[in-house]
């Protein structure tokens, strides 16, 4: 297959509302500066949710990448001054076909891109709501992120064009499932929320279930931001971490996240699957009352048993 011919290209990124405001600047001064300094298009969607779509377009990829680096560097400076926790990430939006192409290539080739650019990436399993796009979150210094984006788009020159592309509209954002598709909530930074859960003191209890090694870690706390089943808002909550083989993540998630959403609904627990790429295991964080967490675990076991029987 020959590489695609040079043509107009758009790079799409999912950013939180506060980042969009910084990029635009007071009275649009910063976005005007970017348009004047770079021969490339930069657009930020106007949405009613906490999410925005940043689009960088043009015919010259190096120029587009330089503009992107300028944008990320400016964001980093301002967010650092404002003391936001996450200042070195951006979520790249790619069609599901393109994500599968990137993640299915030789590990050595992808790892080489990450090593040379000095970045780390997280690939979210769920498509953004009502779209065929998924988020690849890239972490690193501004120049490193820009270099990684350039390398990934160079790699995508060999990817077949998506047949039924359905771009994400941030008006369809869903805060309840934002952590699963790489979106944003009123808390602005999902990474900080995940860190808050991970920082709790935990006790490790290893168990085995249906041929899949599951390591659970639980802790008790009063967490007002956890989804709890009890009517009493002061009810004690716990968090539990469950490790599963990576190949079972898609089984639990289901098409478009439907199976995981059903488990959440039935157990009334909050469930988040980490997005670590190329890991042998995925970590699921379950939060809620002791009863809802146990219900969620049992539903997950039933899901795995059912699929194992079907496969067998």
C-alpha cells in the first residue's frame, strides 16, 4: 500500500473548557496571534459542556506541529501559574480504525516513537459519545508531545481511510462516563480524581477467579464524590482495585461501553478501567458502599464466567 498523497489535514484534540479559554485569550488576542504567526488554521468548538474540540488544520504538517507546540507550551505556563494539577497532557482524537491501526503495529515501532519523543500515551477503550472517535492521551513536555503527534500522523499515512467516520461533537459529552472515554467533568482534571483514589492506604488480598488472576485492594473512607447506593449521603464508602488480564477489558466493556454501563447501573457502584497501553493487566477501580462494590465484583465475575463459557 502506498502512503497517502499530501493534502489538507486536520488534527483534532479533546480539551477541557478552561484550556480553551486560555488558548483563545482575552478578547481573542492569543488565538489571533497564533493565526498571524503560523500559516495554519486553529479552531475551537463552541459547546455547552465542559469539553471543547481543538482543531489544527493545514497542508504543511511541520507548521501545524509548531503551532501545536506553541499552544501546549502556553497552556503549560498558564496552568502552572494557576496551580492546576495536570499541565503536560493533551487528548488526541482519532477514528476507532486509526486507533486500532496505531495500537496493532509492531510494539518496537510504537515504543520507539514514544522513546524518541520522550512521551507516554494512554489509549481509552471507549469511543467518545455518539461518535467513532477515541482519545489517545499523550503526556510529556510541549515539544515532546508535538513530536509524538507528528510521528503518529506520519504513521497514519499508511492507515486505510476510515469508512464510516463519525467525528465527536463535544455537546454530547457525558460526565458520568467521561473517565472511560478520556473526557472532562466539572472537576476539570480526571487524572487528579484517579490520583486521589490511588493515594489511599490499601490492604492487598489476592484471589483467583475463572482462570483470570484478580488482585483486589480495598480501603474505607467517606468519599462524597463516589456513586453510592445508599440513600444516606454520609454512608461510608470504600474503593477496591481489581486487576484483570488485558484481553478481558474489551469483554467487560462491551460494545460502546454498554456492558460496563449496565454493571454500573445494576450495582450502583462507580467503575473505572485504566487506559494503560500494552500492559499485561488492566486495573479497575470500583468505588461505592461495601454492598455496591461487592455487587459490582459479583457482576464482573458473572460477566467473565459467561464469556469464558461462550468462548469455550
